[in-house]
C-alpha cells in the first residue's frame, strides 16, 4: 500500500518539564527517516517545521496548566495542518516534540473525517495514560493531559480546539503500554470508558492479542486509526532518549509486532511520534530505533 507521507516537524517542548524534546524532529531527520520511508516505495514530502513559540519568551501562566495559552495556539495551527494534509490525500506523520501536540494533530484528523460524517479511532502507545486535567495533575505539565482533552474533558480551551468537543469516542480509544498512572488520574481512566492495556495485560495476553483487540476496537465504526506513539512506551533499554523513562516497558520486538499488525490492518490514516529527547540519548540510538519502528508502521516486511 503505497502512500504519500507528509513529514511535519513539531519542535514543541511547552508541555514538558525537561528541555530537549524540541530537538526530536531534527534527530529523526538525522537518523534517516525520509530515506527509510522512500525505501518502502512511498512518496515522502518533508513539510519542514510547524512554527512553535519558544518557552524562553513566554510566561508559563497558571501552575495547574503551564503554557496553556501558547499550547492552544500551537495546537490550533497543528489541527489546520493535519486537516489540510488529509484533504490532499496524504498521510501526515508528525515528529515531536512533547505529547501535548496530539491535541492539535488528532483534532485536525477528526475534523477532516467529520466533514465526511465519519469518526476516527485512536491507539495511544504510552507509558502514561495522559489523562490528567488541570484539577488532577500533580505537575501542571500539559503533556500529561492531551488524551483527556481529546475525549472532551479538562481545560475548555484544549477541549474545544477545532470548534468541537470529543474528537474521539472512548469506545474507539485504546491505551497500550501504560505502567505509570497518577493516583487521581487512575480514576479518570476507569470512568472514561477507554480501554487500557497496561504492561500487565501485555504480559498476560501477549502483544499480538492486545494489538488485535486494540485494532478491533479502534476500527469499529470508524474511518481509520490515528496512532499516537510516545517513545517512552518502549523500555528505556530500547530507547533511553526520552524525558520520562519508566522501567519495564515494551520490548523492541513487541513494538515491531504492534506496528506490523497495525500496518497489516491497512487502517492507519495518521501518526504522531513524540517525546524523543536527544539530550538524554546515546549517540542518537533512540532516534535510529524509532526510524526502524516507523518503517514497520508503514509496511516494512521481513519477507
């Protein structure tokens, strides 16, 4: 299945506490992402960087949701970029940047399909649930809030990007790889109706079965899947270059299997790759690993 893949760099670190994720897009380019996708037969168009304001010149604002205003502005811009890419018939691949950017990308993808009276499914690969709100977050970092905003609860300014709420339905939303969920956030996850496959379920069921169930849920009545891939879902032994590493994560081979099966479904319509932090990496090893994984998501086969 040959595609036109649009690469969009999103050098945003407004939602995170540690600096460095704004260099993630450059690290993926240096690791040869464009060449790797072309080798699979895809047409690749690098749309360069989406303009993001530097936090150096910004007031963080309220401690409960730091840099919220600037993040909303950036996400509104990203929503437009994502919607237009799909309108052109392309598959957008967003290179982050912290995970707060997904509020914009998923909103734009949802807006594209909403015009066609369709909805999307969402697979959220992450060590964290990212379902805090300003009322529950212990840190006030917005990269811990994007999924709740996409489901329609949390800071109104985030929830209403694109002019409508509930970008995805809980019954079409699946978290894979969770192993570090805040205490108050845990209750939100349970009440939301999303499906969460923590590392316990992956160990018990196996990644193949977890992925099968996730695809089934994300594609039930939807036009396709948006995959939001947080690199910290991988075990730090596989990818040390992240801002919030958590031991006991998904292995290299398990991640390949997940992405190979998503590719086999032929239902992937857009993707984020987020939280790559070259400052914490070892000679760009994490970026090179992620490039191999992205190839699997876009159809690379062993045979």
